[in-house]
């Protein structure tokens, strides 16, 4: 989690490489090797959140295309 205090990276989810072909949301971290971004959900509403962190290095990201992600998710 060495990048958890780094500045937030602004990314477009659509431009990130997917972790596998079977996952619409899991993406490879643009900062570290082997890290994954899962796209967080609000625990109460299950709505996709615009802020996320890599589960390996902690790099914070902001999805610039969150509206598109939410639409894809059925909102």
C-alpha cells in the first residue's frame, strides 16, 4: 500500500486494461504491476463510486467516466 498517499490519478475506466476477459469492472492498476482496481460500490445503495484504490498498492483513482460506468451498470 505504498501509493495510498499519492495524489489521485484521474483515469477513464474505458481506457484501462481489464484484469480478465470475463470482468467488465476489474482493471489492472495503471500505477503498479499486478494491482487491480475493482470499482467500489456504496455499501447502502450499491451505486458505483467514482473514487477507488488499487487493492495492491493503494493508488487512489478518480473515474472520469463514472456516468458511463453507472449507465452500463443499469442506472
